[in-house]
C-alpha cells in the first residue's frame, strides 16, 4: 500500500475515533507518524490494535524521547505498531512536560510492553500508571537519576585516563 494512502486512511479513522485528540499526522522517512494527546493514548492504541480496518496487533517498539528545547513537551513516548498480515507499520507519539511524566501503561493491551515500560522508566523516569511491576530493570536500584535524559553529559568529565586526540577531537 502507498504510504500516503495509508496515512490518509489511518488519519481519517483516527479522527473519527479520537477527534481533536489527534494532534498531527505526518510522514517521516516513508513512515506514518501520529501524535496524540496523552489522555487519548489507551483509546488510540486499543483502536489501532482491535479494529478490523487497522489490525496493528504487534507492538514492535516502545521508547522514550527527550527534547530539552521543546518547552512544555520535553518528554515523549513513541510506540511503533505493525500490522503483520498487511506488513504495514506506523508510529504513535505522545508528548508531555517534564513535570508530568505519568503515562498510562499499555500492558493490558500488550503484555510484552511490561519490560519495555520498565526500561523507559529506568532510563528516562516515566511513570507508567497501572504497570504491574514498575521497577528498575537494567540499572542499579540505588541510582537516583535517569541516564538517557539529555541533561547529563555524554562522558564523565572527571576522568583523566581518556584522550580524545585519537578520535579527532
């Protein structure tokens, strides 16, 4: 299916289902991307999974986003869905300010989201409300920060055992 036709079709279905909660519909690198309000996230994902016209039954990816320069929408979560029968893929994004990192858990829709949500909690600090076991999965429990946020430097400035001259810096 042509990506523009898919984008138009899904956009119309989402407008009918969630109305004004559909904030944008774009194509990024031949990939339909839809931004929705956080309050409509569960309704949107449930519709895309269960509706016979959409059939996006497979959750490929769930990942955190951090754009420090986007005031009032610095953080986001991206969901990549796949319709395996038609081999179609789409992305759904939600954005929020750094003071409101609570996102509804999608583990009731996709049990495999359990580990994905724990990872994004671990690295970004998202609070997935309704998650059955939200705790760190890769980092130490004692960590009091979230390492993938862009507020931290990429390298430890206190180290003197590294020389960047070998890397053209």
